[in-house]
């Protein structure tokens, strides 16, 4: 009995040294201090609109790194305690800890937690899903999304249940011996061919849908609207009575009076209109002519299922037909303050989050009324500058309207 008593005394002393360890106490103290500072900084910043300083950001990162290290230490301590307890049982001639059962229990707990997390994600985060598509092609995009989601969810649930179920059923036991099963051609073929067929169907389905959505045929009556992105704003230009947008010249960018680099040598430029709101007539084919002046931006209209990159030096476009007016969507959502929005879907810099414009879908009569009230893009000042720079070329194109907007 004396050796067992000495061993138990050594175990108690070991626990005491572990708990009294200065390293653990120092880590806990640093964690508490840093957590308090981070909480106070967040509380102070909550009442202001000032941007978060980089020092405060790294302080928050350091807090979570320290939290992770503390969790690792706790796990290590618990592991050491269990290991010592297991050795104690064995030295006393008792059966040790059934580690296989513990690991399987953790796996089953992880499976249950993961399935609940999936349920929570669908029930809570699913409430933020977009309403029905407000464009003619949007239904096809939504069908692709839901088909893909359904297939991936079925595969996810099946594989996770089988993975943890097999771990539970075939856990290590003294009553049976593991069977060596190195290879099976039939199983290899099944889990290779079936996913290949499913993915091929999805890719082909997506290819034909995307080709239909990105129809490149110009139809008479298309409304051409130019969208130009720069840090951190969208600029809009509409065609005038001739229905044609004037061309642009990249060499004219970044002038205060001609931000969109509209060319003075194109007759169609002189009646173009500028706008602050992206106004669209319902059930009319819209062609968005997309440009970028500095970095890559992305035209993103989520309610219309529209997204297309805006690349400097590479004009792109997207055609779609809006089908639900803003007023109608407000009624459907029972939200009188609802507005469609144009976002930038590329992280283009510090002001990226605020790069958006209001989009209004209205009737044809409302659209024409709004259009008649927009100001010309080519201002009197810009015409004077063009006359000084190009002289007779501008006068020939504008006639008597060189210095006067009609």
C-alpha cells in the first residue's frame, strides 16, 4: 500500500504544480486584461461613427488569438488530467478509460451540433433570402440556385450521417478485430461516376441558362444606359432624344467637367443626360454599358439577379428586363421604404461599403416624365472647353448651340 500512497501523493503534487503554474496564471491575467481593454474600446466606439483605428483592430485580433491559446491550454490540461486518471486506474488493476467510446461520443456530439447548426442556418439566416426575382431571366437563375442547393444538401446530410455513423458502429473494441479492406473497384466506380454525372448535368444546365441570360443580340427599342464605376461612386448617363449614347475617349478621363470621358467628336454625345438615380421602365429591355475608371468594380443588382464586372479598359454589358415596379415590390413585401439598390460587388477600397445607388422601376409614363426633367450631360462650361480645344469640329457638330444647352 505504501507505493500506491506515494504515487497518489505524487499525482496530487503534480496537479497542484499544474494549477499553480505561473505561466497559466500569467496567460489568464493577460487574457482578462486584454479582454477588458477590448470591451471598453468597443463600448467607447459604439457611440461614435468614427472609423476603427488599425491599433484597435489588431488589439481585437490579439484578443481572439489569446482566447484560442487559452482554449488550447485548457484542452491540454484536461487531457493531462484524463491521462493521469487513466494511468491511476490501470495501476490499481482496474479497467482504464475507454478512449474509443469517448472519441465516438465527441463525434456524435459534433454531428448533432452540426445538424442543429444547419437547421438554425436555414431557419434564421434563411429569413434574409432575397424575394422573388424582379427580372425576366431571374427565375432561371433562382431555379439553378435551388436545384444546386437541394443536391448539395442531400449529399451533405448523407455523407455526414454515414461518416459519423460508421465511426460509431465500427469503433474500436476488444470484442472484435478490425478487418483489412484495402480496395474495391466497384465502390471506386460508384463514388467517381455518380458525382461526375451530377456535376456534368449541373454544368451543362448552367451553361445553357447563362448563354440564354447573356443574350448578345441587340433588339430595336433597347434602352442603353451607361454605368461607370470609380472609387467610390457610380456615374450614370442616359441617351437623349436620338436614343443613342455618345462614344467615349479614355484619354479624356478625370476632368472635372467631363468625368465620363464623353467624346466631343461624336454628334450623339450632345443630348446625353446625366442622372443620380438608375431609373428603369418596367417590361422594357435594358442594356447596361459598364465601365470602370480606376480598379475593378462589379455592377450588382441582387433583386434583378444581375452581376457583371466593371474592368478598366474593358467595356462590358448586361441585358435584362425588369418585371416588377418598385411600388409593386413595396406592396408585396409590405415595406413602404423598400428600394432596389445598385451595389459594387468587388472589394475596391476603403469606401467600398458605401458604393451604391437607388434603382427605381416605374411605368413607361413615369419614366418618360422623369427623363424629360433630367439635365444634359454636356454642360455649357464643357461646350466652351470643347470649342477652345477642338474649334471648328465642335461648331460643325453643334451648330448654334455651342455655348447654350437647349
